[in-house]
C-alpha cells in the first residue's frame, strides 16, 4: 500500500483518501485536533443557508461572541479561521519569534524572525498540550485550544493579542471561523482594516450566534479530560508513551512507524515533522467510537515503536 503524504498541518483527509482510493468518510481523522464532544454543527449551519444569497455582515456574530466572552466587541475581529487571524496579526507585527517546538505557521507568516522581538506562543502548547505557567508572557497568544483545555474562553492577559479558532471549538473546520481579541479597540480596528472585504462568509457569520448557544466549555473540558485519560492509557498499554497534556490531543515523542501502521487501518494522525520531530506523532483525542476503532488498530501493532 502506498503511504499517503500530507501537508504540514494535518486535516488532509481528502488527499489521503484519494491516494488510498477510499471514501473520505472511511478515514478516522485524528490529525486535526477538533472538539470530539461538540454537537453536530450541520443542523445549525443548515438553518442559515439563505445567507449564501447576501453579502456577509459579521456585526451580529461579533456582538454574540463578545457577549459570551464578556469582552468589549470593539476589541474583537472575526476572521476566516484561526489561520487568517495569525496572518493578519503577523502583518501588523511582522517581527517576532516562537519557540522551536511550537506551531510553525507563526514563523511562516513573520517577515523577520528575531529572538529579541515580541514572542508568539500557543497555549496550550501545540504540539505537547502543556499549559503555560502564569509567569510566562507573550505578545501574541494563540489560544485555539485554550477553551477546551480550561473551560474558559481566554486567559485574559491584558497586554497580549489573543487568537482563537471557533471552527476547532465547534468541530467544523470547513466553515472557517476564528477571531482576534486585541488589547484595545484601536489595535482591533487596525487589524480589521487588514482583512480582505467579506472575509467571513455569510453562512459562518449567520450561524455563529446559534453555534455559541450550543457551547458548554466546562462540560466539554471535563468530557475531553476523561477521553484523553482513556487515550493515554490505551497508548501506554501498547508501548506508546505520550507526554501529559491538557488539550484535546496528545504528543508521542517516539512513535516511528505508528502513522504508517494506523493508515493501514484508515486512521490518520499527524507526524511531528513541522515541529522538528519527524519520529513523533500528535494524535487528537477521539470520541468514544473513535477510541474503540483506535484500540482495534493498535491490537494489530506487532512491533510497538
């Protein structure tokens, strides 16, 4: 069997399915770390398809998000996913740095990587899932997984720019919804001015208030923690030792051959190449049915890495 290659950030189910000659629905995607206990977003989004017929207006969606986050809406900028949030902030702050083992998209968008410049960081760390101590500060904090790790929307560092990914939170990456929470309204306005016109699609903007009504951050965090423990124990039982983490994924530093093995069972995980660790694997916490399927695949792992 030809082992499919993927892009550096996971979520390449379509490409993998084509290379394997299977339906994308046949693949369990644990390469993209989405909320494993989110309600199905399709009925909610489906109620707003008429928004396809109008140019988007994201003001109501921005106000709804500001209300649940308990922040001034003037400090919020909705974006076309977390990736656009990163790109926009990097346009405004083109010089900075990030630790070697951190999300590579920061360094890709920074014009100049300078260790004396402002720090960018993910919290919890991507890929290890470790929360940053309160004493650790950064100018730009990517909190894409923070709500699922802590049950709260943001750490609330007053001086930092925070980035969020609503499509990870609601498990609908194809909808593309993210945000920037700026420390003040002037910074937010400058970032908003960098967006392409109508950056957030009509259906996404229209559906967001209803999606927010389904959110249960504390409940999701508790459920994910339980599933994460099951995943950790399952991996350990097969000789795979993941680092302890708080996010909806686990990092296995030494997992050579695991990705290829799981692909034979139509399970996709993310290798650590973009984090500088090609023998490592980041695996998303699956829902209960996914854990059962993963357990079956691991039972056939003849030589644990």
